[in-house]
């Protein structure tokens, strides 16, 4: 959207987190709360984002290295109004300004867009996100007249019994006209018990100045759920997981046990895929259609094609082709490309390797730093020996090779097309095309030895 900026308040110490890490840098689904709020602001279309820092500001700024955001320092924490004052130079008269919070990571971009449109359509000086709740204790209350027009915001501690009975509360998320905000900030006072400047005081100032103040009510109160301790941090993660799982299920993914399935918000899953309990799917993972994932599988930054089965497996930063079966108890390490219609079986580890179509690595095998062709059979216990203590080397296995059980392939080595490796062999030199490599001592039986 055009002419929209955001000020994100992130100066607090967060003592209830009981942590050396600033509160806003604690993570929800692998991403700091502050980064989540910034990403949401960017999704709205803001190109002018100012973060108000305070406690451990160097750490907070370093965490956002490379982000297109500006920083100001609130050296003393003297209230939310005082925090916004620090960003005065970034408040432009002709822009609308969102006020967001670094410890409130669940606000949705769609809701902020709705707020901005409401703000502009109503020509409000300031617009508030509000919600109707069962327990309004501790929140500011939105007081309206009989026609539903906004009269005032009153803090819980200052409210009368009649006002406390009102269930519509102020979320603290605002959209201001830039010019209105700048004027109001100059007029707020700190004549209260705390000696602080409160941002909600701007509402009455703007209203008394003849501009409209109103509140847009939303139904999902979890959007302004604030995180102040580790319990609430876990609750925020739970809310995010529930949102993601519901969205995926509504889009055609079967999740057997949503309460026991943990999927990140950057994950993409195709229709008719089934996710079994105990799965953790993270990062930029993309899973195709008609797959079966899990149970108890962790995928990180994976690209998985259609009709793939993966169970009891850890896999990261790699690709798996269609109709391939992985697991149980497999480990796919980074930079692996596993093709179509393959079998990566139990207790198999693959690292930094390319494995061609229709190849079987069925059990108890390590394939590392290898270029593996098509239609290859790995016998049980095969090891590509890729490290000599100083350097790592690659193994090349061409198409149609058969490798017997308990074979060691000492890199650098090449097994040419159609060759065979006898069980129990340790291969240290290249094997010619269609040759049989036997690298073991001939069996010798000593009669009477046991006696």
C-alpha cells in the first residue's frame, strides 16, 4: 500500500523472560518475534519502518543486519508515548503510521490492510484495533455512545464499574494520520503516578482537536497476544502452529493429529498429502501432492516431489524425487539430490551426494560425497570412505553397478558402468566396465583348529 509507514516498539527489557537475550529476539517458529512483526509490516507494503530500541540495542540491531529498517534509541523507558516520540523524525505528515510491538508477533498482514482501509475510508485521525473479550481486566476499554460511535479509551485502573463492564478492549495497535500523530505527541503529559507518557492519551487529544477517532473490531483476539514470559512464548507458538495446520487442512492436506504436528509458516504442501503425528517440518520446505510424511519425521528446507513416502527420518537442505521411499530411520544430510523411484531404507545416511533414478540403498549404508547413477544396488553395510583425515574425496558409481554387502569404497574411486563389487571387498582403485572386483583374502579353513 502507498504512503504507509510503521513504528515498531522494541525497547523493553522483558525481565519476566528471565533471559540474557532481549525479549523481542526470542523466537516463534524459528524466527524472532521482532522479525515476524517486521515481515508482517513489509507484507502490508510499508517501505518506511522504524524500530525503537532500548535494552541491549546493539544486539537487537545486529539481529536485523541487512533488513531495510531504521533504528532509534529510547535510552529511558518512559512509556509508549515516549517511545513513539523518539521516532518523530520518521513520522511524515502525508503518511499513515502503524504502531506495532516487537513482542506481539501474531498480528496478520490481512488485518493490518483491513485497518488501513478502514482508517482511510472513515477519514479517521487515528484508528484502533479492538476486540470483544470475556475478561477485559488490564486492558483499555473502548467506550462508545448509543449509536456506536467512539467516545473515549479508558484504562482499566481508571474505569468506573460501569466502564469495566464493557467487554470491548483496546489492542494497542493503531493507524494514525502522520500529521495527527505528530501534533498529539507534542501535547501528551506525564502527570500520572508512573511519570510516563502514554500513547493512548493521544486518542483524546486527537478527538478534542476535531478529528475522528474510531475502533475496528476483529474477532480473533490471538492477533494481539503479547509475549512476556516463556509460558506465553510457548502459547504463541501453539497459536501459530494451529493457524498453519488449519490453513493446510482447508487447502487439501490431511493432518492426522494437528496437536502433534509442527509445521512452519514458510512450508508449502500439496493436496492429498498425509502428515502423520510427530512431524516437524521447517524452513522453506516444499512437499508435493499424494505424499505420506511421518510419523516422527523432521524435514528442514527440503524439496519433496509427488508420491513420496518418508517415515521416521531426518532430512535437510536436499531434494527427493517422485515415487521415492525414504526410511524408516534414514538420515538425509545437506546437498543431497535423491532422484525418482528410489529406495533409501532403514539406517541409511546420505550426505552431499547425487543418487540416480531406480537406485536402491536399502539398509545400513553410508553414501557421502558421491555421484551415483541409475539402477544401482547397494548391498547392506556399504560405506563410501570419503575422508582421509585431511581432505574429502568423491566416489563415482556409474549406471547398473551392483555392490555386494559390507563393501568399502575408498575415494577417490570410480566404479564403471555395469561393474560388480564382491561382498566384503575394500575397493581402492577404479573398477572397469562390467568387471568383477574382489578385494579380500581367499578363505582358508584350518582343519582341527578348534580341538
